[in-house]
C-alpha cells in the first residue's frame, strides 16, 4: 500500500471517529453519566476521599476477594498472581500429579517418556 493510500485511509478513519464522538457527545445518557462523575469527584474532593477509599466503603469485600478489576492484594503489592493448579492423571498407573508449574519432577519424566502432547491430554482439571 502506498503512503498516500495509507494517509487517505487514516484520514477517513479519523473523520468517522470524529462523527461517532460527536454523536456520543449529544447522547443524553452520556451527559447524565458525565454529570454523575463530576458530582462524585466533587463530593470525594470535598470529603478528602480517594476512589479506592470510596470503593472500600461501598464494597468492603472487594479488598479481600480481589474483585476489583481482577487484581488481587498480592498483585497490588507488586507480587505475582498465583498460577492455576493443574491436575494430571496418568492412565497407565493411575498416578495423580498436582502442579502449578511445568517444572514438576514426575510431570517432566512423563513428558520425556510419553511426549508433551500425550501428557497434556491427561490434564483432568484446572483450578
């Protein structure tokens, strides 16, 4: 694609986005939401509260369960999120392996012996 064609295409997209933005600005629902947001920010400022404090007041369980946008307490403190537990069952001997990573000794031995694809088919569930 030539540079001129690319420029014209981007220009069309920009015009389309401007039109959509203009339609949104005229939407009464958006006006109501913007007004609510402004009033809420003013109220928070008046009472010297942050958005995190307001969330903890409105939903006290949010901090404990990590329901705030999928972030947990460990993720907020800079830690890693916990990996999912995978449970494998070897159909040849019935042995079960529960692991959170691929570096588990028995699982590695199975993968060497039977192949990665075969062992991945033995995955019973993920928690």
